[in-house]
């Protein structure tokens, strides 16, 4: 089987690495890919933008591609699954209509309310109703969460600590700060608790949740500072017992899939529920994503034992019910993201990266994100540069292995959080003083 992966991040490198381990997979192409996928044996980068479907179609034809796997949300929201399905090519990823669960927060909120899925109380306002939005905010108790309705690459959510701040955010969004993504806003209740990501593979009928993961969004240690695409993730998370995972399946994922069926939507791909678990154990949905998470994927896939291509084919053929249960290695995995200093603000690019081979020699996996080969040298080319995944019997060991490998890697102004997994380690330390 030949596979085309769409995207250029660490997630896509991890997908390529995982799929190439399957004996059924001959060739993997990545559009456009990064330095890591370019260097990987059996893998070819195709220089084409993630929403240039016509050019991608040429590559699909020339490389005899059997399956298209879509990494990021933008091409899904632009209808890549519809496009290739119409061409008779199997696609792992939901259609444009189904991708609305991520591409419109108000659409997702309405779906939750309609299906009885627990989520933060909220109200939606469009640009024409600025005064109504400001009045609504004036009656809320801070902190107040303001979300742009559309896709905003992680920049569309503000947690305002005063009414005035929330009102100013709405003014900024309506004023065009995020382009059309901010034409509508969802104003919602602030929820407190542990964030957990539950990703599930689904063919629109059967749902197979993956192990629960925890990401670390803010740039600074102790979860401080601006939000990023994600600075590190580990799996499985002890903040989620297996009964809790069953609850997520029946009360959230199954209800979401059924509500979409009701709208005539057959969801095929990954449905990712971003959850918050209150100190009392109540689980609520913060958002849905229509694809694999980054960096959760770089932690989840290395401990997946079931061949990923067989799960993906079962999804595209709508035969997931006949697929054997998903098997896992009995270990933990932790991925620590290495970023360019300055990210998520402005940063310089083009710095040579050293020490990757030495890091890999320790047994850790190095997934590339913002890297490229320039004049035969591997250099930085983005905000999040690498994700280093360590495995171990316990989270503490997985983290130790990741950080040990990371210590070998260097480039100018490289930055990473040294406290990934701290919430678990703190809980464990307080239980075993
Ligand atoms: N209702 C909420 N209460 C508390 N924190 C929230 C709430 N909604 C979002 N957040 C925080 O903001 C982050 C981003 O919000 P999310 O809905 O996941 O949007 P996106 O990933 O599209 O930026 C979340 O990971 C969480 O930390
Ligand atoms: Mg999110």
C-alpha cells in the first residue's frame, strides 16, 4: 500500500514513522513534509501546499497512492476528504461538513447542546450584534472565556480576568484581528480542572478511543504565559481512569457521532475531545478537533501496537466493528517539544541543528516539525522545531528518557519546558512522601 500524508508537523512525521513500520506499507509520501520526513527511508516529500488539492491529485496519481491521511484541520475544513472521495481515493479524515465540529465552535456547541453532551454554558454572537455581546459579558462573572468561532491556529481563545478585558477581546475579534475567524464569537463559562485529550478512531458507526493523553499548552513552566500549539504531551494520563474513559465514550463520543448521523454526516477519521475534569471528577467538553492532536500523536503512536494502516483502512471501508481491539505496549510515553526561542511570538529561523543522531542513540524518538534541509544541512524553519519522545515503564522514566535524549540536541536559542508531566509527578510525590 502507498500512502500520502498531508501536513508538515511533528504529527505528520510520527504518522509517517508509524505507517512505515507496517509490513503492508511500501511507500509513504508527505505533502509537503519537513526535514525529518525528507531524511526518513521509504519516505518522500512532495512540495505542495496542504490546500492545493489539484496538485496533490497529480501526486496521488503518479505515486499510485491508495490512501490519503490528513494531518491538520485546514485542508479538512477546506474539503480535502470530499475532494478525494469524489476521485475514488480512500481518505482518512472527515468531510467538510463533519469538520465543522472543529472549524466552527458555535456549530460544535450547538451539537453538544442538542445531543446532551456536557460542556461549558455559552452564548454565540455575530459581528452585527456587538452591543448584545457586550451586554451579555457585563452580566458574567470573570474569568470569562471568549472564543473566536472559526479556525485561528490556537490564537482564537482568550481567558479574560475582567469584564472590560472580555469586552475588548470581542471588539478586537469583531474588528478583524483574526480575519473572518472572529466574525462570530462564543462566550463561555470558565471551567476549572485538569485538561485531558481523548482521541478516538471512528468510521461513523463504531468508536475506538485511544489512550487518554495530556498536552501542555502554555509556553512557560507551571503552565504560564501565552498559549502555543502544545509544548509536550504524555500518555496514558492517570487523571483518567478506565471507567472515566467509558463515560467519555458513551456520554460524549457516541452522542456526538449520533448527533452528526442525525444531520446526515458520516464521520470518518479521528474525533478528538478536548476535556476538562473538575476536582469532583465531572467531565466536560472544551472543544472537539477533527484530526490527530499535535503533540499528543507523537506520544500516542509509539506505544500503539496495532498496525495503524489496518485501523485506517477499516475506517475508510466502514468496517471498524470487525477490527480486532486496539492493542498497546504496556508503557508510558512522553513527548517534549523543542521550540525556537521567542515562539509563540516572533523568532529567527535557519539555525543549524546538532545532536539528533546522538539523541536517537539513547533510544528516544526524534520527530521533526519546523525543520528543513538547506544546503545539505538540517536547520530550524518554524516555531516548534522537534518533539522528542521517550518511552518507559512509568511516566517518570519516559520523561527521564526524553529529557536525556534532549540534552544532546542543540541549536541557537533553543527552548523547551523542563516540567512536562509535572502535575502527575507532583500528585505522585504528595502521595508517596
Ligand atoms: N471554558 C473554558 N474554561 C477554562 N479554560 C478554557 C475554556 N475553554 C478553553 N479553555 C482553555 O483555552 C485553551 C484553548 O481552548 P480551545 O477551546 O481548546 O480552543 P483552541 O484549541 O481552538 O485554541 C484550552 O486548552 C484551555 O486551556
Ligand atoms: Mg484546543
